[in-house]
């Protein structure tokens, strides 16, 4: 008792609420910080401000009716979520997908990944106090949104994939537009490099800040750029191949440092790799139908337990569905990558300065509706 | 010590390079759309709220009240009613209400329609302070358009 009292006298802490309305949390995330002056003693993320019961919704509507929900979870990488869900149901119901449809899925998902990383890039630098790069990143992202809008009909909450294929075929203007865009982004990348990556202020704010060790990333189940920034070479596209990814030649950027700069570099390199995949897919794009010849009108997967994981922009997104043989899911479990990535924040942020912790949080690339689902 | 001065010089240089880039972009043409003066052109596949398609000969809605759109809607925002009329094959639509407050623009209704009776409109700037303004009577809308 005496020791505890003494400790309290020597270490006067106070509680600080970061969020739920804070520009650096990009949504309604609340982090309860116990501070010792400028240093963080404890950082407890409080979730649930935007919980919408997506998993429960999956249980009381037919398989097809859940499709629009996918775009409402990870609103920046809606197509990856769309892909994960559709592929899981296809695996369960044994629906074959034509090759052209798989190629279109890969092209649109990779474009979506670039747009997601571009937004993260702008918002992350904005968190660190640099305003201009956001505007340049949005300029490029706008081109992708226009391209995807011409195919899917919407700009953010895409719902393009259907069980057995995709909604409709692409036009030639999309192919030429995408090639032009890739050329344009390749030209812009050196500019981002000179303006942001080599900027001394950014380097000072990120280098050796918020180290996440390999072991910590493994313990919390971190995936995606967070794990790859800590030296874990894991990418679902390479290690549990799905769709037509094995046909493309691309690298998985891995950095050993584990600091915020490493995670930043992983994402910047990933954009280039995504561009490579899109280019190869456009070159190889086969002719043919974009929808399975006879997809079942009412989907009733056989009784059982099915799982399918995809690599979303923020990490591995898994769909586990339990079917009882009816036209609705018995249980739909969605494994979102940011939930695991955020859970290591408490341990990683301990003992850090508050502004540094915000740099760490930004480098985790949080999307709150995906955490809360 | 020499590392410190090296960083000081290279760091200052990186700031000037950044300033040069922003300076260059300052003189380039504006890329943003000046919205009220310039209106965006909607893409052909743009998914607005749905509208009824008129029959080219009669101008009446093509809808035959099969109820597939109502059934396919995840949020149940479509209400369709119809009646049998003398001399007309099938049913005639008498009521087609879209509750836009709960519509998520997923387009499952358009996909489910086997008769090509509904399509996406190109309306995007819908603003009102009253909830009732978003309960659309699509038959009335069709008559107003023709």
C-alpha cells in the first residue's frame, strides 16, 4: 500500500481522450490514453461507436442481399471485401468463374488497392502536418475513381462482383484509360519521392518511431503492410494463392526495420507492384464471358464450414461462413485486418511521445468502419 | 559531428526540392472542377436512384408487377402494386413507390428485373430538409417527364 501511494506521488498521470471526434483517427475511434506528461503510459482503444452488426445482417438475409454490405465495411478498399465474400460463397456453392471475370476482378481490385494507398499516403502526411501532398494524391486517386466509376457505376461503395463472375463487361475505353493512368502515376512517383519520402521532416518523424517487432506482429495477428514492415514475408496473394494471381509476376515488398518508415515504404512499393499486376493482366486479358454460364438462381451451399481469405489493402481479410443448407448463412464471420493491426497499438505506443504515437497510428492505416463492422 | 552537418545540408536541400515541386505545380493549370459553374457529366453506368422505363408505343410503364424488384431489395424500400385491366395482357402497375431514405443504390432491383422495366436515373443532386421528399412516386415522375 505504501509503495503504491509513493508511486502515485512520483508519477502523476492523467487520462486523455483521443477521439471519438479527432481528425487523426479518421473516423469514430476513441483511444483512452493514460499520460505521464507528454509520454503515454497506457493507450486503450475503445471501439463500438460505428458498430452496425454486419455479421448479424449476414445471417438474416440471402447471400446476394449481403453483397452491398461489403462496400460499407472497408470503404476505401470495397472491391477487396467484395472479392473475399464472393469467393467464399463461390467456394461453398461450387460455382465456377470464367477466366475473363477473374482477370477483371484482379484488375479492379489492384486499382482499388492503389487508390486506397494513395488516400492513406495523403492522409498520413496530413496527420504529420504536411497539407500539400494530400492534394496531389487526391488528384491521382480521382483518375482511378473515374475509371472504376465507368465500370462499376459508383465511386466508393463498389459492388461489382457477383457469384459466378462480374456485373458487366468492361469497355475498350477502360483499358486505354487504365494504361494511360499507369503511365501517369509512374511519372508522378518520383515526384512523391522527392517531395515526401526524401523530405527531412518526414524522415525525422518516422525513422525509428513506433517499432513493431516481428514477434509482436505475430502475437497480435498483424497482416498486410504492418506485418511486412516488420520483416514478415506474408501476402495472401503469394502464399495462399487465389483467383488468377499465380499467373502474374510481382514481388512482395518486405522491410526488416519495423518502424513507421518501413510501413510507409512497404505501401509506396506496393503501389508499383499493383501497377505491374494491372499491366500484366491487361496484356493477358482473355476473351470470353464475364459470367458463369448458368449460375444457380437460388444459392444453397451444402452444409459445412467454409473459409476464404484475400489480401485487402490493409491486410488479410477472411470470410468464414457456416452454411446449414438454406439460402441464408448460419454464421458469417468476417476477419478484418485493421482490427488485429489496431490491437497492437497499446503495447507499441507505451512510453512514446503523443505526437509520435499519432505517427504510429497513421502508419497502421486504420479504417474505423472496418474495425467495428 | 560531420554527420550532423551533412544531414543539416542534405536536409535543407530536401526542403528546397519540395518547395521547387510545389512551386512548379502552382503554375500548372487547375485540375479541380468549379462545381456550380461546371456540372459533372454522369457516366453511362452511373447508379442513381431507379426510374421506370416507358413503353415506346404507349408511353405507359413497362412494369408488369411481378414483384421481383421488391423481393430482391435488401432493405425493402420498393413497394409495387397493380391491378388487372380489361383488354391488357398481364397486370398494370398502379403504384411504384421508392423509399429513397433506406435505398443503398446497390442496383439489385435493376438486375432482377426480367422485363427491362427499371433503370438508373442520372439524378445526383437531391437535397431536402423533409424526409417525405425522398419517398418517390415513380409513376408520377414518369408522367411528369413525358
